[in-house]
């Protein structure tokens, strides 16, 4: 008789698991990592509930009739007067129809019809009783993506701007576009960066701030940057970037390098440069990243500088890791941190934005098996997901401009950095997606370090937290939720721009603005929109406000520390930018 409390291992267990994982990995390759199970569940959930909702069907039918009537009314009035108001205006972020050519008939009718159709599909895929929130989000997103593929901007016959370009160039733009397409295909096959990226060389004209590699382990190199001032603040700054990106986004060209700017403000700056993992690193998990990353770096910074307090900074996923490390330090009574700064970093994941569309059990099973087959998630797969989230800007408009109009967007340092991708090891990324994104363990008090749970409520150090207005990776309202998780003093900044451009926001950058408001220790927490209505609006770069905040939480300037500390085991190994950042 079988024992229900224990199960004898089946000799086919290993074979069955291997076959299942291999099959799932093959499916993932065919679907670019999108789970067909999640898509089918969403379609069935929405379709069956719509079929059982005569009221919603009646409402959608009436909406369709009204929209056709609005379009017909516009067409009639437009034929009589050029000053006729449009039937519908695009959303502020939709710039596809901004060219004046779209205001002329018949293209204005085509554009208006598309926008009305888009609006109807939004109504059709949302607000249906009984459909789970996740499936509704997937359906709304999918309908939007499908509509974007058939937008009139994508076709010669319905795009007046493209027609005008072809006429002006005598069709030469199509030849140029074909050349661009062939070149990009060749580069993709060879695995080389996009055209123009070769103009930005790490250590040549980007990532050139002078410094030394003063520590290296299996997972990271620690860079100490040379000072530029006679005196420095006694509290050094340690920056923990995300390992989904190369660190030098914070040390791009000299004119927009956050590292260089910090040095000029009189701070000693240290930066973690992550190893780009391969198949041999498949078992590195979140704990390994914490222990070999910020924990090891903090020990090194303390030993080299002799500082008892350190300003810590985390960007994106690095900020999430820094929060975990800081909570573990607070639990252990480690008082090494002077402050915690988070750039576009989430600590609460119940509303992660559209990235949450790719996070459910079926989707994670597919991703895990895709990573299992190689031991890591490739940067191209993650980059593809980010591009889908902004398909108008990053896919269709670029295809139109580059391959039909024959115009390449000029490469810049931020774009070149973005093409310099990294990989993520299987164990870490699986754990990150499950414990943080899917289960929200960190915010809900279940995340464990060294076998014991940690709580962000233990964070009592002053915090400076930055969100960005157009962030598709870490939406600012999600970043803002740190207010609910700790009673620490929090200076929260909402800056213009997106996840990357909003952070690389050097003084003098045109059209930069931000909102800022400080909640005192154990003060009242405002909901995001209330916070926005009360926050002070400022013009310019938020870097200046951050520098002033850091200075206010620092001691009087002292002599700079030495570069490394050979007597303590931290002999400089090489010049910055080091070896790990060059790994591909």
C-alpha cells in the first residue's frame, strides 16, 4: 500500500523533468519567451465572459455605432470647413499623427478612424465583469499591440509622410532603407552592436572617469574613483547598479557622468561593476548577489576609507538588492550606512506596471525552462520584452523611419550603452521573479536572508528616492510605495524622462524638471496623486537637489583617502573601467 506521507522516487522522474523542460524551452524559443498558455487563458477568460454578457455586448454595439456616426459627422463637416474640430485626438504620448500631412484628407479620416477603433477595443477588453485583472491587462495589451501592427503609419498607401518622402527622394529612400535592413540583419547574425555603437568605446570615450579596481571577486569588481577636490566628505558613496545593465550608464560621456559630477561635489565615489554571467554561473542566486555584491563592497569601502558611515546608492534592480542588504544590516544591528538612495527601484511589486503582464505561473515556467537550457537569460530576450512595452516608439516608428524612409536615428552614448547588454543567471532571475514580482515576499515580510525573514520596516536611515514620469520598468507609483514600508525619512523626487533618461539628467540638460517633497521620520504618508499635488515643482536637474541632500547628511570635509589599501588586502588591481565591464 502506498504511503501517502512519503513518495518513493520514480525512476522516470529525472527523464520526465528533462523532457518537460526541453519541450517548454523549445516552445519559448518559438514564441520569443511569451507563454501561449497565458495568452489562451486570457483569451478564453475574456471571450467566454463577453459571450455571457449581453449588456456589455449591447454597450459595445452602441459604442461602435456612435463612433461610426462621429467619424461620418467629422467627414461631412471636414469637407465643408478646414477648421472642423477632430472627432478624437491622440493620447499625449502618441506622436504618430503629429505631422501636418495627417490633417489633410483623406488621411485625416484614416487617422481618425484608426484612433476611434483603438478606443473601441480598449473599451471592449476592459471593464468586463468576471475577468481576472491579470487576464484583462493581457487582453488590453495584446489588442493594443495587434492594432499597432496595422496602424496606417505602417503602410505606404495610408501614410502621407512616407509618400512625400518617397516623392522627394525619387524612391532613393527605399533603397537606403533596404541597405539599412541588410546591414542590421548582418550585424544581428554576427552578434555585433547596431550601426554607430562602435563610435562609443568603453574606456575610450565613455566610462573614462579615472579610477582603480581595488577589489574583485567572482561576481563583481569594485571601482574607486580618483578625487578631484582637495577635501572630501568623510562619508564615501557606494553605487550598486543593476546587473541587468552595464554600470557605465552612470559614467557615460564626461559631460553627463553622474560619477564625475559626484566627485566634483567633493565625494569619494565607489562603483560596483558586475560580472556578465555565463552558463557556469547558473546557480548564482539572490543571496550570492547580496553577499558578493553590496555586502562585500561595503566591507571593502570601510576598510579602504576608514569611514564608519557610507552613503549607499542603488539603481533599478541594484536598488532592490540594496534595500534587501540594508534591511538585513538593520536586523543585525549593523550601523554602517549613513543613507540609502534609490534610483527607479521597486521594493513593492503588487503593481509593477506592464512588466507584470509577463509574470504569472505559466509565464515563469516558460522563462525558467528557457533559462534552464542555457543557464542564463540573454539580454536580447529581456530587451525584446522592453521593446514590446513601447512598441510605438521602439519598434514601429523605428522600422518606418529606418527601413522605409531610409533615415537612421543618430547614435548617442545612451543608445550605445543600451545595446551593450548583459545576461542574468538562471537561479537569480528565477528567484527574483518568483519571490519579488510574483509573490511580493519583500514587501509582505516573507523574504529570507540567512534563513531568517527581513523587514523593510527596520530601515531608519534617511532615504532619497527617485522615480521617473515615463518609466515602463519601475512605474513611479510603484516606486513611491516605499513610503508604506518604512517610517524612515524619505525625500521623494519625481523627475521628467524615463527609466534611463530620467536618471541621466545632468545639470544643464534641456527641458528637465522634477517634483520633490520630504516626508519626515514616521510622518504621514500621502497617496501618490496626493503627493504629486503637494510636491514642490522645480526646473532643472534633480542631481543638484540630491547633492545638497547628501551634503546635509554628511560631515565636514576631510583629506581624501588613499586609492585602495594594500595593507588591508585591497591592492589596486587595474585601472578603471576594469575587466568585467568588457565581458560580452
